[in-house]
C-alpha cells in the first residue's frame, strides 16, 4: 500500500496528502463543515479519481465508511450543496464566480469556527501541504490571495461598540417615550374633541327643537293673522255690498245668471245727478222766459221818474211783463251763477262717481276672490312640500290658483301658483300641459334679473296638480292700475318702459336668447302698486327660446299661432299661409309700443273696443299700418316718434330689442340734451317775437 503511494507522482502525492490533511482539519475542528466542504472541492478531477474504490484498499474504504459522523456530514454537505448556496454565502460575488474566488477557504466557515479553528488548521497542515493547496487554488483560477481571518471579522463586527449601542438604545427609548407622550396627548385631545362634539350635538338637538317650536309658533301666528284678515275682508265686503252693490242671481227661463245691483252710494249719486239735471232744466226754462221779457233796446227803456208802463198780455195763460235792462241783466247774472254752481256740483258728482267706480272694481274683484277662495280645496292653510304655508288666495286663472304663502325654510313671503289639471282630460292632454309647464319652469328658473320675477321652486302635488313658487310682490299689475286710473303721465310711463326694455335687453343677451311673446300690462307687476316705482316682468308661459336649431336669419317659426293677447301682438303673428310665420324679438318691440301708447292715452292703439274674436275676424291688426295719436292728452313729439319706431308695420323695417335699448328717447343724457335744445329753440322764438313786436311799435 505504501509502495503504491510512493510510486505516485510527487505532485499528486502532495495533493492527496493535502486532501487527507483537510479531512483531518475538519475532524479536528469538530463542527467546521464549511472548511471541509471547501477543502474537498479544491482538487482536480485526476485527484478525485484516486478516491475511487478501484484505487483504494479495502481498509481505506472501511475506514471511510466508519469515519466520524462529522466527516460524513461534511462530505454529504459537500455533495449536496448547490452553486447558488455558494453565491449566497459569498455575499453575492457575481454570476459565474466559484465560491473559492476572492474568499479564502477559512473564511467560508461560520464566524465562531473561524475564530477558534484556524490555529488547528495551521498546525495539522504541513508547509508542503499548504503550499500544494495554494498551488491548487492558483491552478483553479483563484486570483485573489486569502485575507487574514481577523480582518474579515473586524469588518463585520467591530463597527458597533457598546457605547454606540447604549446611545442607540437611549435615543430609541427617548423617541419611544416622546411618541408615547404624543399619543397620550392626542388621545386626550381626541377625548376632548369627542366631548365637544357630543356637547355640540346636544346643543344642535336643542337648537333644532327650539327651531321647530319657533316654526310651529310662526305657523300658528301666521294662520291666526290670516284668519283675522279673512274675517276683516269678509266684514268689509259685506259692508261694501250695501254701499257699492252686489251680485244677485236672476232666473232666465231654465238658467240662472248673475246680475249686478248698485248700492246706496251709487243710488245717492244718481239722485244727486237727477236733481242737478232738474235744476239745470228749470234754469234753462227760466232763461227762455227771461229772454221774452228782455227789452228791445236801450232807447225804449222807460224813464226812472215815471212809473213803468205795465202791459199785461195774456197768451197761453202766461203773464208777460216787460223788464228794464238793468233788471234783465241782473236776472241773467243770477241764472249764470246758478248754472255755474250746478256745473261745478255736477263735476264733483262725476269725480265721486269715478272714484266709486274704481272702488267698485276693487269690491267686485274682492267678491270674486272670496268666492273662489271659499270654493278652493286649499282654503284651510295647508303646508305644501313641508315648506310653504298657504295664507290666502291672490287670484285664479283658467287652470291655476295663485296663493300668498310663507316659506318656512327661507322665512320669506312667496307666491305659490298651483296648476290643477282637469281630471276629465285625456292622458295625452295632461302630458302636454305638464310638458308646457315644465318648459316654462326651465326657462324661468335660469333667469336672474332685478326686473324679472324670480322663480324659486317647482314640485308636484299629485298626478293632476303641481306647483311653482315665485317671488312675491305686494303691488298689483299695470293692467289693474290702468283700469283704476285710465292713464298716467309721460314721465311715469317712460320710467316703466325703460325698466321693461332693460329686462328685454337681458333676455336677448343671455344664451340662448328668449322672446317673451306675451308682454302686456297684466304681466308687468308694479312692486309698490304705483306707477312711480319698480316693475317686474312675469309669466313666461308663451316664451320662445331662440336656439340654433329653431332660430335662423329671418327668425324662428311661430308654432303657437293663435295664442297670446291679440291687442299686443304684431301683424306678422296673424299672417296665415302654407308655412307658419317667422318671428323674432321684434314681437316684444311691438308690444312695448302698444303698452306705452296705452299708458299715455288710456286706450289701446288698435282694436280698443273690440274683443279678441272680433280682432281675429276683422283682421284689425293686419290693417294697422299706421298709428294715430289723439290731440289730448298732450304728449311730447319725442314720445310719439318713439311709439312710431316701435309700431312699424313691416318687421324688416322695425327696430329690434338691442336698438330699442339704445334709443335716444330712453337715454337720460340724450333726453336732457333734447330738452335743452327745445328750451333754446323756445328762447330763440320768444326773442324773435319780442323783436318783431318792438319793431311794430
């Protein structure tokens, strides 16, 4: 056996001794598995061939099988390890690099084994074996020399000292204490905030309860006030029934009709008028008799010293006596004074009669309102939509009722318009009416201008009724004012027209523009009830939206021909042809001219005493080619020119809303300059007349 070993090549013998020496180191170190693995994997393939069973004796194989379990474990570990394990142990030395490159074999073991076992490895390994191992490493392309073991372990373990560790522990503990203190502070703040939230919640609940009590009390007071007002209105109406008149039901065959009967105030005025008429007739008769007694001339007057010749001629049973000229003039003067007094008294009676007629109109309107309110299903102060408390009826139209209401949420008075559909209508007709109302709501909801009534809300009550909530105005409309006062001054009418034109300008500046189409005195509300205050436009039920789909260069088609108020519509709305007529915002310009004319003269320029049916049948508006102005009352030439510009027959020649807004008559500075020019012309005329008079003198 020994002879076979000596017969080997010296270099291979050294390698074999080095391998056995490595096994001895592994056995001597006890648990150094990594060292054993590295030493077992150093040799070349020819060296490993020496360990095959064919080249080893049975004693060696037996000794191998009976070896120490640490040796078996080392060998097994050497055979079982993968290349990836070496990469991980080497600290990621790079792809394709063997574990022996760059790291000495002693460094592959664990740090504990490396600190305790390197001297053993050095003692058991001979110098020749160590040199053979180094040569084998160089043969295996290990380019780096093994570094000292203590240097490697100092790089990994000696940077953290006990002082630094204590400092870190103290800093961490202080940070932890600060964080815990901050957490405690936040928890206390959170508890305080939760307590405040609970208190605020309780306070909110108390405020809600108090608010509900206030709302309940407000409702109670408003209902009580409304009931008192209703009682007062009915008492006043009953008193006015005797004074102003009332409706009586009269039977005509099988039908009953209501007939108006005047009260004692009108009857007294009629009696006074009859008395004045009787006295006037008596005076006229006496004046005729006086004319018969008038002396023929002054020369035939008897002298004052002589007794007057009295000739008594009986003709038709009357005695005629000649009067002197002085007596005649005296009697004539008395008759004139009596006639003047009767004329003055008659004028006073006429003024009182007009005043009573205005009061009677209010009385009739109040009687109708009370009758409609008593027959309404909303007369008992219901609260609609849990928000609007109905107080009393303002008016009633064809399919709607307007109530004065109180908004419990916003704490303001509003006007609630209740639309009620006829239950006998077909579903299609109901749907069309509802669609029309929704369209009006969508148009009106987007408008925001001080001269336009605001629309606040829209909601449904049931399948046959819905409501719109509007801004409430205390005063009446312009139509009611004109019925009461007939007309107004030019300054008041101009102020109203300026505000209306301002609203129309806004409607045409928004996108898409809007044509009101139903502009009339009934849709112009007087906020204060007088002609010298603010106005607001309402009722956009017939409005037209001039969007790009419907509006062209020549206007938009009038799809609702026949609707509207005929006295205030232009001629193009009455043209009948194969295609519907084209309209534009010039429709509203015509309406402005008609309203201004009516305010100044107390009557409509076209079809004043005609009904809508008569206007349609007689083509009154189609024949209205030129407007005529009565001589009284006096109106300035500028106002007449403005009305003529608005009432131009052909729509192509008529001004539009933008031109109307910049009209000289409506501009204040232009108005002043025109007035100044008029005054200067009057001054020039007066100076010229005075110079002429002086020349004649």
